[in-house]
């Protein structure tokens, strides 16, 4: 669900990996936009195979937004953010969550 947004965020830190992914899924490499193009392809794939976007599953957007700080901090505390080659702050993680709604 977060993959397209996280991919766009992380792409600049790992351009060689992004280019490999682009080749594997036949996306044209365009340096600055390659991770964006891959993210778009993933969104299209989700549409094609009927995976609904997360925003369609959120019953209460206000509650979701009010939980963003805790969700971002939980992501940091879990250690998963440390595995990303692009360091992310609490604020950046909250912005990633906002992109999906």
C-alpha cells in the first residue's frame, strides 16, 4: 500500500537499484523520474488486479490524520525506517502516509 510512495521517496538514494527495477518491469529510465514511473506502474498494477487504494479503506480520515504522528513514531521505533537507504524523519513519514489518502 505504501510501496509507490516509499519508492518515490527512496529512489534518489539508490538510483542503480531503481534502474534495475525499471529494466525488469520495462519502464523507461529517465533518471529523475524513474522511481516516479515505477511507482505509477505499481499503482496501475494494483488497479489492474483490483487491489483497492488504502484511502478507500479508511472510514474516518480525520482519525487517520490525527494518528499520523503516532503511526510515524511507531514506524521509527519498529526499526524498519532504519533499513531504508533514505533516512526519514517523523515529519517525512507523516507526509508519506498523507500521500495515500
